């Protein structure tokens, strides 16, 4: 069974461009993001299940470990268009 620390090591091994791609996928298609992460882990000799990846992502998000990710214009545009542009406001706690 893989550990959260192994997951973090795999995350640290990817380029900033891949990290941005993965974050964009997380916003647009969670299942695709999880599968992409499983593939990257496999390339690094680590095996994760989809449930493990989801659990690690939740734990890391709770620890604010994704706050440093820079998003490209296309990803930001996708976030703004999702559900009538309310995604960012909900993420920041604004329900208006």
C-alpha cells in the first residue's frame, strides 16, 4: 500500500507545467485527473489506487498544500465558466 509521503514525493517530481495541467484536470474532470496521477506514479515506480489518490488529495487540500499552484489562463477560464461562474466564489466561501 502506497503512502501519503510517496504521493507527495511523486508530486514533487513533476514539472510545474504538469502540476498546473493536473490541477486544471482536477477542476474540470476529477476522474481524468486521478487516472493521470496514477499514470505518473506508475512511471515513477509507485502504485496508487483511485481511492488512495482521492484520499491523498483531500488530505493535502485540507492542509492547504495546493495554495501555491499557478494556473494558466485556460484553466482559469474553465473555472470561471463552470456552473455559471460561481466556482471561485464558492471556493472562497462566498455563496452570493
